[in-house]
């Protein structure tokens, strides 16, 4: 006599328990709500991949952070109390650090930053096989960068006094100082790339991106072209605005019913298509 294999049921069926899923089937195929989350409006980030979903801050929290950045700008607009920090950094210059700081700042000056936006757009569109997804990433980054410059003009804080520093790498910068455009751009770039990236790689991409953003922010202080509060504000603004802009652009692009239906079918057949 052969024992019949016992199949352990895991949930309610018609009699109170649900049948065991067929081998190879996806939980999303049995749960319409779960399937809808694979391509919900508001971002390319997905659920159901190893590593978990992208952390989704409240939009209201992001808006409050942006308001706090602007309020801080007006509060410190006429302050020069941070100049002592820049003078301390200035006396610790070395030729090697001069080169690194200059290179990091040069890499994200306006012409190169525009190229980064174009490359991000093309890269996401290629990996996702949808031009609109690449445009969402590129537009979000460009809008974050552009609006930060409007905040610069609104606050109108002057740059640190160039004559107080002994070591000059490059020339003085004349545009308003608050917030740092370099810090804003690189932080927003990291946020957008992480949100477009497959779950399994998000931690690594985020870690490398944070090191890059921190290096660029530090280079602006090292070169004496920004106060510490400018750089800190740029980091906060880039993170909050980058997240909001990306969610807004993807929400608009995914609002079309025909596109939603087509992508839902593709995602359920092949799995989420984040950048790998």
C-alpha cells in the first residue's frame, strides 16, 4: 500500500481553505490587487522583487522639507557666520585634494549636467523599452535642477567672500549661493536612479550614489564656493524635489488606460522591468 501524498493547504477555499498555488505561478496572478501594484501610477519602482519595495515617503513630508529649505534660505541669506569653517578648510588644502575637488565639481557643471540628463533619459528608455519611462526620469531630474535655480534667485544669497581664502582652485562664481546646484543635482540623480533600479541592486546603487553625492557636496565646500548651509540645503532639496518630480511625472505618464493595460500584461508575463 502506498501512502497518498498529503497536500497542506494554506488558506481558505470554498470550504474554508484555498488551494495551493501551482508550481511556478506568481502570487500576483491570484491577487488582482497585487498585480495592479506591479505598475501602479507614481513610479517605476515595483513590489515583488527580492529586496523589497522602494521606500515611499509621504508627498506632504517632501513638500514640508522644500518649504523648510526655502525658509532656511531667507533666514541665513545675510549670514556670514559659516565663513570660519571655509577658512579652516582652506588652510588644509593639498595638491591631490585640489585635483579631486576640481574634477568632481567640473563633472557636474551645467554642460556636463545636461549631458547626464540626456544619458539618464536614454539609459532608462533603453532598459525599460519605453521612451516615456526615460522621459519621466530625465524630466524629473531637469525639473528638480531648474526649480532649485529659481530658489537661488528667490533667496539671493551671495557667495562666500573669495578674498578671504588663500588657496584658489578655479575662479570665483557669481550666481546666487543658496542652495548648492551641484548638491541638488547629484542628490536628485541618485534618488531617480535608485527609484528606477531593480530591487536587488538598489542598496548597492544607493550606496555608490551617496558616496558620489557626498563627494560633490564636499568639493563645493573645499573650493570655497558655498557655505555649509548651501550644501546641506541642496542635499535636502534634491532628495525631496527629485522624489516628488519623479512620482509626478510617472503618475501623469501612467494615467492613460491603454498604456496601463498594455504594461500590466507585459509585467505579469515577464516580471517587473526595472533597470538591472
